[in-house]
C-alpha cells in the first residue's frame, strides 16, 4: 500500500504538463488576437476545463494521501499552503474564463485571467518542488 503514496505526485506531474499545454494554447490565442488573425479557442477551453477539474481532484487526492494513507497532518506543510493558492488562483481564472466566453466581460478581465492562470501554474510548479520534500 505504500506505493499509493506515490500515485498522487506521479499523476499531478502529468496534470502540470497538461497545464503547460493549456498555457501555450492561451498564449497562441493572445498572439493571434494581437496580430488580428483568426484563432480557434476550442482546444484551450476544452483542455482548461479538464485541467482545472483534474487540479480539484488532485487537491482532494493529496488530502486523502496525507491524512488517510500516511496518517500525517493535512495542512501543516508548505506544499499544502502553496497548493491551496494554486486551487484558488486557477478557480478564479476559470471563472473569469467563463465570463470571457460569454462575451460580456469588461476589458480588465482578459489580463486578470492571464495573470491568475499563468500565476496559478507557476505556483503549481513551485508546489510540485515543495511536494518532493514530503514524499515518504
């Protein structure tokens, strides 16, 4: 059963790779908008939904891994604090993304969406590094 403690970190590394793909697609959309070229945003939107959903599931899996599998305190690590920030940032970015999708968003929404999404991903990379310190 000790191998299960490694399942969460391994899967979350895959989720981080997906997050980088989502970021790349978002930056490609931004570049196309600046160049006034057409761009299909469906891939970014579809992958972003999957990414945020997997981050939420991963957050829950991390809590279960620490508390249930390893019997450790759940929110006493730097990793837990960082991941809480990641979850908050990405959920806010997702909310702003839905607003952008409707087409009724004020001008400040797009840069806020970018900063929260990219910042959340950068924080996730930091959390991944901090997570290595608490591996069994």
